C-alpha cells in the first residue's frame, strides 16, 4: 500500500474513532435495544458520510507520522469522542434518575418496568426515558448531533489533542446543568410527596387503630398519576429544550 493510501485509510479510521466512541454513549444511538452490529454499521456509515468534510483536516496530520504519533492520535480522538458522548449521556442519566424520584414520590417505586438501558427502571422511569429518546429522533436532534460532531473538529482540533482539564471542566458544568434540570422537573413530585406523607402521618397519629398508610396507598398513587399526567407535557418540553440547547451550543 502506498504512503498516500495508507494515510487516507488511517485518516478514515481516526474519523471512526471519534464518531464511533461518541455514538457509543449518546442517547438513542447507544440504546441496548439496537443490536451491536447495527450500531457498528451506523457508526461506520456516518464516518464515511463525514469523510469528505473531515479528510482535509486529518490527512495532513497522519502523512509522514510515525507509529508513536499515530497511536497518540488514536487515543486522543477516542477520548474526545468519549467525552462528547458522555456529556450527552448525562442528560439521559438525569432523566432516569428523575424517573426514580417520581416513582418513589407517588408510590410506584417497586413497580419495575421493562429494561430500557442496562438495568430495569420503574415503569414510569422507562416510559419517560423512552418517550424522550423518541422525541430526540422526531425533532431531528439526532441529525444535529452529527452536525455537532463535525463542529467539534473546530472546537477541539485534532492537532491540539485531548485536553483532560478542559474536558473535566465541561463535564462538571454539564453535570451542574443536569442537576438543576432534575430539580426543576422533579420539584412538583417532591412537594407532592412531602404534603401527602405529612397528611398520612398526621392521620395515622390521630387514628392509630386504623392502618392509614395501607389504606391511603391507592389514593396516593391515583393522585400521583393525575399529577404526572397533568405536567408530563411541560416535563418533556423542559428536558428537550435543555438537550437541544446543549446540542446546538455545545
């Protein structure tokens, strides 16, 4: 193989390193419901589709590079893709956590739903996570994610390599955003749980002969489901706006 062909193949592999590791963690693309072979072929297809845009950036780096420099480029591109995917993954982790909070607040913590990711979530958590993932594809944010990966070559050039300090700062800022997002979305259910538990505890003190806690469970669950149905629209709008803001600005 000639030096030019070798540089071309290695540049394509570098594109796959960043794109593949990023898609491995991003919401939707990384779902365990999608077979691993399909995810692999999807990463290869996106890498080849982006090649005409990115090859002029990467080919000069690999032309004439020795083995040590090429190994450094592989590691750097994989870590950059990993951190970009991890930033998007934190939104899905936050949403899964919100599902646990909601389920425990309305008395459905023991009602486990089907496995959506790696572990079983409460039924409401699975519903919320699956709905948000579908909305990401319906609103074409999955295409914006690919566009953001292309823009990452300008924001994080391959020539500079992987900067761990900057990446950790960005991860910390993103965790701060998702934590505030959790508080905003889960606050009505936390307030509902405090009021309901206070009322049930007060009633139990006034009538100790009656098992108020067990009698109140159906009513607590019904009230929680009514609250969930009433605010689910705003719930998802807040999440999608936050995720869209990260995709477009991140």
